[in-house]
C-alpha cells in the first residue's frame, strides 16, 4: 500500500476519533447549563456523580411511584352494612298475600336507603419500601433527567419581594418551555410565593425531593447550594468491608 494512502487513512481515523471524543464531551449528562440570578448563562456546572450518574432502574422507579401514590390515600371511605344501618327493625308487610316480593326489612341492600353490600371500609393503603430502594429510585429519576438534558442550575434566587412577573421573566430568560420543579436548599417564602402562581411551576426543598414531583414536571431547576444537600441526603450507602 502506498505511503501517501496510509497517511491519508491515518489522518482520517484521527479526525474521526477526535470528533467522537468531542461529541462524547458535549453529550456528557453530568455537565449542565449554569445561570446567574438574572437568568444569564455562565457556562456549565458539574452535577455530583454519586446522584446523577446512576443507571436508571425503571422497575424500582415504578414501585416507588406506586408506593408514594398509595401512601397519599387517606383510606377513610366507609359504608354501612345491614347490621349498622339505622332502622328496618320491623318487617315492612306480611309475608304472603300481597303479591309483592318477600321482604324482611326496609334497610336490606335491595331497598332504597338500605345497606351496601361489599362496600368500602376504612383501611390503610400504605406500602413499605426499604430506604435504599427509595433512594435508588430517586437517583434513577434524577439521572434520567440529566440524560434527557432537563436539568438546569442557578447561582441563587434574588427576590426582594414576592413577584410573579419576576419569576416568569427568569423562567423565560433560562428558556423553559414546559413545567418546572424549582428546588431550594432552605425554606424561602419570598421565592415560593413568586413561583406559586405560575402554571406548571412548583417549589420544593432539596431534602423533600420525591419521585412523583420528578415524574410530573419536565424540567428541574436546582439552586447551586442544593447539589451538596442532594449528595448528602441521597448518596448510596457505602458497603462496609469486614
């Protein structure tokens, strides 16, 4: 094979490898857009690997979601059986001779105002799930958000007073076009009230992160101080070596 042809192939392979490396760097899900308090982009920030580099586990996420929805049910629905419904002690009319069906009480299930057969009674819908599985589900959901490019980080929120318009302008500057979950490191009434009237926006504390809110909101806007809190609260437990 001529030397010139070999050199050309080597250069082509080198360029291809360089492009692939550049594409891999650009597609790194752990590097997300970083914005200042006014919504102007200031480069990128690295997400904590312990939280956002989990391989999404769909069955565990599904189980955690069902658990949260079930645990939110009050389970207070109640109906009366024939033994508990009021009235109906006397036979409404004689057994024979009337041409009507035989009835022993006006409160039996077939009568208007009567008892309910197999109706609901107070019960608990709570599901159990180990803490490590719940954390795995949360990390899986957060990692999926990062993979989908739906995570943004902001330096801080600067609101002198509750202003819905200021919050809306900030969301527009960042470029959100769908529902947003705003994560705060600590309670902030001014910020919460600024976002509460925005359709599709919800504020939540980092320590209260949950699978349902992640599923029902498209974008995730994290205050920079939340990254350390998420890593502290939801990192996988280290295995002890004996």
